[in-house]
């Protein structure tokens, strides 16, 4: 519980608290507007001060960073973990919390600063310690899913709602900007439900948003041309895989021939040589035909025909001349014989040359066949490198198409998968609510009892599953009025406080700003204050609220209940510049 809040600012109104109900009153001067009253007295600033002392972030707009307050230290005396402790913080150095005594056995122990000798710790460690003691939080996440996990500052805000954050608009929401997942996670944790289910729903919503954005992008623009349809990519992939397989097989069979170029040149020279030999054989074959024709035409002349010619002419050849004709005949026959022998020799020579060339052609052709076999089964290193590069490009194309196909299939199937995951999560949530029906029952009955004490017809708290996470719905008859909404918040906060105490969770106090009671009927305010006092005393927690003095009910209480007994000794007023909480006015 909070025992005291003070400051080294001389004009600050020190606040001393007691167990149970504490009412901080502010006197509203005659003719003062609501803005003047609230800013001048400092009731709302009191709630801001509580948050400041318990780790709230302080940006440049914070009143504790203003010129009027930044140089002063504010402190709170409180019971934490069975220890009575005083913690102090200033706007000049908001990242440090200073303690009046060391805390060595806390999750984040304090240290002594060498220069000042003060005992302190960082604001982050302070919040982590408070989260551990008040809510049983661990500051280590076991997996990525616990990015959406309960935090000390968020849950603390249900026990000290801030008007500036819009905390009184809905029971389950402590700030207008509070994300739905944070509401679901925080309330589930405070009630004792499985908060990780709400965390998984948020993770699913994130996946769903990404999938939706991808589907939108895939249907238009450059990204759409990249992804295409899964069916089209599947066809292109099959063709690309076949081409890559063929190139791979060619590479496996390919043998690099070191002297490929030399062999290629040798094969060309052999072909040229064979062509020359064939041409020479054609010439010799033609010569052979001519020689054979000449051989057939060569024959010795018949001398008898010449003698008969002379006889028919009546000329008788002398014996000597006849003898000379025989000699001429023999000479001529000898010439013919020699001519035939020469032609035969030439023919034989041509045939020998042809035969020799045919043999050389066969030898050279065998060599050419050997070379061609080598060239056909292998190739040059340059050709192999080119083939290897082409195979690499084909494999890269296959991998690129495969990844695009997987992405396209995921995009096209994500919605169905998300629907399946959502259905499973919804069932898991339904099972959790069923398994923890005792917790749900206690919360429902407690809210009903609280609302019944304020209104003739009891309100209701409904805890149910939905396809978007757990739902916490509050209903009190006439809920359209602002006053009814405020009482919904009142009952909801009281229920969270008592449920938390049963589970040893919570700071042990509940603070309500006077804004909660704006628009609430005086009789309901009286009932709420009396109910708060009774429940705080019975359950053992502090209920601190601020009120304008003219809004404090004078009747409507049960017999024997005197509201004046719960009004704090320190009273605020907007009548003078020094009457507010800080004893000075500032913008």
C-alpha cells in the first residue's frame, strides 16, 4: 500500500494515506470553471504523479519536465515485497530511481553510485522489479510469440486510470491508443486466463495483414509481374527443370580434350590430304584408260598387202628390195612391241600409284575416324566452361522460379491457412475458458455483485471466445449514459483488483480520478464510495479517489457510514495559487 507521497518542493502538499478508502478532496472556488478547478487544484496531476513515481515515460510534454518542476524530487513510501521502501524520482534525471535502502535480493538489485553515494537503479529495472513483485512477471521472453506479452506499465494502468489517456471510455481499455491485443493480453493475465492465446491471435493478425498486403501487391504493379500465378509459374518451372537436367547430363558425359584444337586441325588436314589423294587417283585412272586405248590401237603393218599392190601394178620387185621390206617389217614390229611394252609399263605404274593412294587413304581415314570419335565424346575446355556456365544459369533460373512458385502458393493459400489457424486458436480459447470456468465464474459473479450494489438491476460481465481473440463485455442497464459507463469502469476495476488479490497479483491499491464520477448521479457516487470502502476493507487493499468537494455526497450512505472519516487531512483548493497539490501554478 502507499503510505506517503512527498517532495523537496517546499510548496508541495505532502499526502499521507491510510488503509482502505482515501478521498482526496479539492475545494472548488465560486465562479471557477472546470478547467481552472482541475488544473489549479491538481487532482488529475496527482494521478500523473503516481504514474511518474511508478515508472511512466516522461517526454518533453510531461509536467515533471516543465521548468516549474524539473528541478525537484518526488518520492513515495510504499510496501513492496514485505519491505517498507521509499523511492524517489526527478524530472531532471528521470532514468534513475533512488531508494532509501538497498534491495539486494530483488530480480534487479540496487547499486550505490560512486560519486553521490546514493542507492539507486534504472527506471527500467525499477519497472521490472515492480512487475515481478506485483504481477509475477518475468522480463525474459521464451519465444518470439511472446513479443505480445503482458507488461507492467500496461497492467498498472488499470489500477490508476489516466484521464489524459482517455481511460474512462470503456472498461477493458485504459487508453484510447491501447491496442486490442494489449487489452486482451493484459486482462487475460490479470484474470488468470491463458494470455498466450491472445498473444497468438495478435501474431495471427500480423500475419494476416502481411498476407493481405502481399495479395494486393501480387495483383498489381511490378510485384504482380514478378509473382504471377502459381499455375503459370509451375509450367515455367517444369520447362526450366527439364532444360537444366539436360544440361547437367551433358556436363556429366562431357570429357575435356586437352589438345582439342590440335586434333581438330589434324582432322582437317587429313580430310584435305584424302581429298588430294582422291583427285590424284581420278587423274591416274583417266590416264590408265587412255593408255589402254592406245595399247589397243598399236599393231604391226601387213607387208603382204604392199607386195600385192606392186604386183597389180605390174611391177616386179627386185629380190633386194623385197628383202629390205622384210627388214622394215621386222623393224616396225620391234617398234610396235616396244611401244606396247611402254604403254603396259605406264598402265602398271598408274595402277600401282592408284593402289598405293587407296592404301594411304584407308590409313588416313582410320586416323580421322579416331580423331572424330575423340572430338564427338569430348570437347575443348572453353566449350566445357561455356556449357558449365549455361548449366549454372539454368539451375539459378530453376531455383528462382521455385522460390517464386513457393511464394505465389503461399500467397494464394495463406488465407485458407490463416482461417485454419484462427479456427484452431478459437477452439483453443474456448477450451481454455471451459477449463478455467471457475476463474470465469468468480469474475462474472464478482462483477454482478458489485453492479447490484449500485443499481437495482445487476450488470453482467461476459467473457467469451471470438475468431479475433477473447472478448470482455460489460453491460449495465442504461449503458448509453456517461454515468452508467463510468460505473461499468468502477465495477470492472474493483473486480480486477479483488481477483488480482486472490491471485497475489496487483499493486494493492486502486486509484480513481474524479473524472470517473463526472455525470454520475449523487446517489450512485455515494454507493460507489461506500462500496469501495467496504470492499477495500474486506479484501485488504487501498481505494484512493479524488473528488471536488461540491461533488462529495452528503447522504445516500448506509446508516453508520460517515464519508468524512475517509477524507484525507490534506485538502486541495483552486482558490489560491498555492492551494493546489504542487503549491504553484504552471502551464
